[in-house]
C-alpha cells in the first residue's frame, strides 16, 4: 500500500506499444527511396510488422532478461566429458528465432534484400543488440562461401533460411544454420597475417587439420565458423563445422567466455583447435581476399547497429522530454533542451540515411556501386560508430538521473555504444583502409565524387566542404598521420550530400551549418538558434 505522500506525477509513460519502424520518419523515407515501387507495399508491411513487435512491452522484457541473464559456458558434463556448449536464457532463443524469421540472414536470396534487411537490422537493434552478432555473421558468410560453389550449395540455403534451428547436428539435417567467425589471435589482434594457427593438409583434397588458438571467436554456439589459419602456401580461409557429417562433435574447445562491458546477452569466446577438421574456402594463401567480403558486410552491419542504437537513444530522449515538465512547461519546448534534442536527431538521421544508401548499393551490385562501397563502407564504419557513444551519453543525460538508472534502459545503450567502433577493425584500421582505397583504386574515389556531386549547388557549405576535401585529397604524402581526419571528412561530406538531396530542408540546413559550415560547437546542443529546431525535433519524435 502506497503512503499518502507517494503520489507519482510528472513521469513520462514508457516508450512501448508503438511501431518502431513507421515511427522513424528518416528510416521509412529511406526504405521507400531505395525500394522498387512494385515491392514497396510488401517491404513496408513486413517492416511494419517487425516494428510493432519491436516496440512491444513483451519483446523489450525479453531483451532485458537476455541481458540480465548472460550466457554460461559448460566445458564438461558431470562425468568429465567435454561438452563445450553455451547455455542461453530462453529469451535469447526467442529473440534470435524472431530475428531469423524476420529475414535478417536472408538478404542474398530476396528482392531488395539488403535494403529490407538493413531497415530490419536497424529496428531489431533497438530490442537487443546482442543477438545481432550471430545474425550478422551468418549473413556475411554467404559471399565468402560463394568462392567455393560446392560449399555454397551445401550451406547457403541453410544460412539464408528463415527458420531458427538451435540443435547441434550435421548441417544436412538442419532447416537453418548460423555462422560465427574466428580471425584474431592473442599475439596479433587486427594484424591477422601474424596468425599462428596451423593448417595441415589431410588426404582428402581441400580438407585440413587445424591446431591453434583464437582470442576472439564470435557466436561460439553456431553451426559453422569461418577462420583464418596458416596453410603451406600462407594465410588461408577455412570452414570449421561444429558437428561433423557422422554426427560427432568437431574438436572445438571453448576455453572461456569474455566478460564484456556491454553486449552482455551475446557470447564471445576464446577457442582452441587441436586436430580440428576444416574445409578450405578459396585458394591457399588467399585467406584475406576470400574473407574480405564477409568483413565488408559485417562492417556495414556495424554502421547499421550504431544507427539503430542512436535512433533508440534519441527516441527515448525526445519521448521523455515531450512528457516531462519543468519550469512551467514540457522540457522539449525549452529552447536549450530543444537545441540538444535537435542536434542529437541530426546525428541519428545522418547515420540512418547513409547506412540505407550503402545497403542500396549492395542491392544494385553494379561495378560503380561496388566501387563506391570500397571507400564509403570503411569511412562510414569509422565515423558513424564513433558518433554513437557521445549520442548515447547525451541522450541519457536528457533523462537526468532517470537516465542513469538501469530500469530506463539507457545504461544498456551507453554500454553497447562503443562496441561497433571496436568490432571488425577499430578506428585506425578503418581509416587506413580508406587511405588504401584512395591510393590503389581510383575508380572508388571517382564513384564517391560522382555520388556527392549529385548535390552540387544545393548548399554553399556543402560545396565548400567538397572543395576543401578535394584539396586534401590532392596531397596524399604522409597521409597515414591524418587518415582519421580524412575518413571523417569523407563521411561527413557524403552524409551532407545525402541529406541535402533527401531530407527536409530544416534537417539539411542544420546539418550543413553545424557539421560542414563550422556553425556548431564540440558538444551537442550548440546549433545556431536561428534554425528551425522545433521541426527537427518533431521529425525525430516517436508517435506512440
């Protein structure tokens, strides 16, 4: 029984019971822009259904349960036999099953597959980012496996399946399968060419025995893994099945699970190979080239994941400030808070718009679009993922002390926010990858300049930023030390170009002024007061 003094007032209602997809105006506009009109109704209906599920109280409770009950490793059974199994809370399996059923591993086999998957990925991240790891790995494994038609024929139908089959058994007996990845080792980190795991050829052509250690192995409960190891001709890509064709377990010793800052619902592990059976993927000595398409796809997922986290953080902040009153009115109507919310909304919309444009390039598949991705993906991965942590922290501050309390959900967003910048190559790796593309692939720069040139003349600040960028690109001597600066400018100019072409004028005006024209400060909430900030905030407000 509540005491007489415990009347609760001035608390916003929970942000649940809404359609996460259709409430995101920037995302719905991008999906419509990049989807064939004949497919749009189907795609929109599918994403709206996922959006309603994602906004439900039930699924948010599952996400909370999966994070409060992280996976547990069982190395042995009661008799001392090795098990090497990971146990998850039932909510994890429910979420992962819904993610698979929503097509988050099926992009390669569906029309407009990458755009619809990208939108779904962004929406689903807002329920729980942890279960996106195996979904991302499985999706990204497909182009690597396609280098071997026999392997692709055996595995691709299961990887692109919309059925979640959690049982560990031979792939031929499964309706759906998930993939993980093991690249980094304790002595090498991002320098995968320093890998020491050894691959010894067996009698059967294309088969090997692996011996070594992987410092980070993603999604260790998966059915198969793409790993790198040193074969006689050099670093090579291999497929390691969890269960062999005869039903016996492959040697896949999970030594421990990582105790991580965030991403608590997901299992990341260290694994040991000791006579582990593997099948070669691609040619010996061409491991990096074989697996690079997988890496590119997961890097785009890092952009999408960060965009999804930012969107949820901004939605929570705007929702709270719409209902919370202080000093005689709603917080969202106060000039300074409106400035903060609008600034956060700009970052979120720019990330979403860029991410969906890159997904559309995958669907297009032309030589021009592939060239654009070569520069745009690492630049976007560098910049968007780096913007996610400050957005999450500032959004939590909009809730005041409430945002520092676990029940608000904001601390989980804050803990999750640095992950995508670290995963699949941290900031320096991305920036140097941009530089390599500039130096070795002139067609990539041409594709990039053609893309940003589509907005030429529409905003003088964007035009000036393009001019400054061209000056910087004209001098690539000693570029390594300024690679981060260059990657940042490439990403910002591309975002500005896209917003000028597609976003409402008030959004494009504010972005170009603050991000390209120097008319904004280092912290959020420093936009010029002359802008139409109320419209920017209203565009970001989720309608419940």
